[in-house]
C-alpha cells in the first residue's frame, strides 16, 4: 500500500511538472505590442506597373502629428498606427497597378519587427486596400482604390494599425521530453499492474 502511495505522488508531481512546461511554452509564444514613437522610418511612395517607380518621401522620426503631405493627402505615423487623411475637397483615387501605395521601413533596425498589421478604418468606395508586412517594412497597397471624401476638413481615408514585438523563434523540442513521456507511460503501466 505504501508503494502505491509513493507511485501516486510521483505521478502527481510529474503531472504538475508537465503542466508547468506546457504553460511555459504557451506563454513564450505571445507577442508583446510596442510602439515605434521616437524611432526613425523611411517612407516611400511606390507605383509598380512593369518596373517599380519609387519616390523617397523622406526619413522621419515618428511622433504624434503629420509627418508628411502628399498629393493624395496627409500621412501620419504615430505610435502603432498609420493614417491617411484627405484635404476635404476631393475624392482620392489610386490607379490600378501591381502595387500603388506606401512603404514604411525601419531605417536602422531600431525597433522590433512588425508582427501584425490590419486595416482599422477604410472609406474606400472602390477597391479594397491591402496591408502586408515583413520584419522591417509595412506595405500599404492602394492599387485601384478610390476613397470617398464627405467634405470634412480632415477626413481619415484610411487608418492602419500594427504591432511590433520581439522576433518569435521556434521552440525546439527538449531532448528530455520524450524520456519524460516514456517514464510517465512506464509508471502508468506499473500502476495498472498493481491494481490488476
């Protein structure tokens, strides 16, 4: 009877260890959002029909407020969002192309990689903006998109939210994990033998 009690306590301890290991692996995969305020970014206007045409709009330190004014409106990058605002007088359209929009890039690898990006607000009446990203660049493709202007002085045509975070590396299978499973199986077999 004493041996069964010891075996039961060992199994309970191994279950707690296994549960803790699984919880630790799950927590390590969470992305931590961060802002890029105070960081330097380069903004390019890119149009690609056959070969890409890139117009360097400049290098900016990200902060609240309008970073630059383009022929399509004001582009504001702050914190964890990018907003394209209109002038309030005309509809804004982007011609159809492979890519027609903006590229925002990390200049000196000063901030964590982009881990997500999504459209928060879009007043597109024709087409759908597409937002993609790599580790150090955010791509806002507005090819074939027309935004409606309702006459407001500053009308947000498009608002894109993004998060940055530490690069998430694949967690290798610990070498002892299969041995732990084999040990649990063995204890289970021994316990079944003692009962039967």
